[in-house]
C-alpha cells in the first residue's frame, strides 16, 4: 500500500523566482536604453541648456566688470559671444576664452531663436560664407549683454533634435531673468 498523504508540489512559481526574473528584465531594459542613447540624448540637450544659461550669466558678470557690451550670436547648431569694439564700431568674436568662445552643439542638435516674439532665420551656410570674406564685417549678435548686466531684447531659444521629441527652452522673461524649462515637444 502506498501512503496517501504524500504532498504533491503545487504548480507555479515562487515569489523569489518571480523577483529574480523581474530583476533580470530590469537590467536588460536599462542596458538597452543606455546603449541606444535614448537616455543620453535628453541629457545632452539638458546640459546644453544649462551651459547656455550659465554662460549667459558669466557674460553678464564679464560685461559689468569690463564695462563693455557683449553679444550672443546664435547659429543653427551653436552660438558664440562677441565683444563690441567702440573704436571700429564692429563686433569682434571672443576667441581663446574657455567659457565665452564659440560653442558647436553638433549637427544633430538644432537651435531655434525668437526675438521679441519673431522667429529669427538661422543659416549656418550663409554665416560661414560671410565669415570667410575678409572684407565683410562680423554679423551682429541677436542678443546683447549690456554693461549694466542687463540682457536685451526679450528672447526664447529652443534646443532640440527633432521637433516631435522633447526639447529645452531658455528664455529671458519680462522681468529680465533667465529661465530654463523642459518641453515635451515643440509641435
């Protein structure tokens, strides 16, 4: 005779087995996002927005200390700071400065600029042609940093890759303060 009281193993998974599988899936998903660049892409835009705000604040301090007007020249894929030369009446590029010299954000990052609620056409090819001509003056900046530290005119600068993807916006508020915010999409 066989004993009838032998326990049969119930079918199913233990809690420990389920947790181990979930941990493995979590690691796989995390490695996919890091390798695909989806996480880093947003950080690049956020870092570019933070860098721009910080550099503009530095330019305000520089303008106050030097008692000289500075300008921000925005291009399709980057920006540069310029210094107004009162003797020649022209804007000179600031070169060799660790913080205020030209910044290129890469061809995959685009900038859109609105000045006084008007969209500004940014054309890197045209700007490069103008800069190549030795007789041509430097294009004037679209944004001025005044000797008193003020910034004019009111502007909104969007940093993005694709208008259907998340972006960052840097703007000069009506109160003259710089602000930065993340946007879900431009359109």
